[in-house]
C-alpha cells in the first residue's frame, strides 16, 4: 500500500490517551480524525491531505515513540474527505471548539454530558473565570455537528445529566479554534 492521507499505528501502549496521540501527530498537518482501539493496541490517524501524513512518516522514520516505546506506522486505506467536510475545513472548521457564555454552575462533567452526545471527545478544558471552555473532539465532523446544534442555544439541565442547576441566561457562543490556542 502506497502513501495516502491515512496512517495505521500499531503497538500503541494501552495507556496512551487521545490527547497524547494528538500531541504526537498534530504538528504535521490538519487532522480529520484519530480512531484509537486500545484493546487491540492500535490507532488510525487520518489527515486532511496526504502531504501531512507523508511528513509524519518521513520525519519519524516510520515509528512514533509513545510512552517511551516505539509504535510502528504503515500506510492505511481511507476514503476521500467528503466534499462538504473538505469545504467546511477550508472555511475554518477544526476539531476544536471555543465555547463562550458557559454558565458558572456548569462543571466539566456537565460539559462532557452536553457535548459528548455529538461524538467522541478528546478533552474539555473549562476556564471558569472567563465563563468559557475549550471542547476538543477526535474528529472535525463531530465538532461541526456540535457547533451546528449548540451555537446560540441555551443549555438546559436535562441536556447536562442534571449537572446544570438552571437554564442558562445567555446562549452559548461557539467558534472553531486551533489546538494551539487551548
């Protein structure tokens, strides 16, 4: 199998988090998604373009070092980036969201409940003094779904597994951001 925008990573230590995987591969280009399968000790890394995947493979000599152990990489098969997703990415969509007007009573756990229904989350970082949060998904398409569904909406206690004490007074304001900003 020749170069593509997708890379298969084997022998991934079971304790490697999504955040650590994104840190290891994110500097090489825009990622569409990462799918980790911890019980099988492997992951699939999908970039937007093949040049980014090629840069990762050549820079790292075909293996990532994760938790001090080598994880070999090989080319993988993948479908082309859907036209609408590619257009959204070219217009600024990322897998990272900046959320403003987060109610004071909403905890990180409540944010996981609120945003987790749109897809698998990498991480959430609450910035209480700014009434904001950074919500990071494992794929761009999940972030797009969340932004489309939640931008300018008032979070409701039932959407947060009861972890919000009242209906928010201000609507959430959501924008795409880069991983470097959070």
